[in-house]
C-alpha cells in the first residue's frame, strides 16, 4: 500500500515535470492588455501595429497572444506608453 502511494506520488511528479518541460520547450507565451486609462495617443500602434490597433477612443490588442518575435516591441510599447496603460502578462 505504501508502495502504491509512493508510485502515485512519483507519477504525479513525473506528469508535472513533463508539463513543465513542454512549457519550457514551447516557450512562455506573452499576453498583453490595455487598461481603460489609455489616452489614445497611438504610440503603441506606431511601435507594434501587428499587436495594437486604434479602436474608437482607445487602443486595443488584436491578438490573443503576442506573436513570437514581437515581444520586445510590445515591451517597448509598454515602457513608452505615457499613461502606463499597457499591461504585459
Ligand atoms: S501608447 Fe498607451 S496611451 Fe497611447 S494609445 Fe497606446 S495604450 Fe493608449
């Protein structure tokens, strides 16, 4: 019985390890969102038009996840946003 519990724990750890490794191999996906403090200056759209777009009176994110290779542009947009409305997750 103790062996079964030990085996069960080891299997659980193994599964977690596999899941972690898959995430490491695939890389961490970046998500970004814009808070309603956006002043619609358009700077983020200029910096990264593949991720940001102007809606009526606020910028919006047009992707579910930041495409590979655009992470630095999104970070730059977040750093330069005058109202600090871009939240990188
Ligand atoms: S840079 Fe900031 S304030 Fe300007 S449009 Fe983008 S989210 Fe809005």
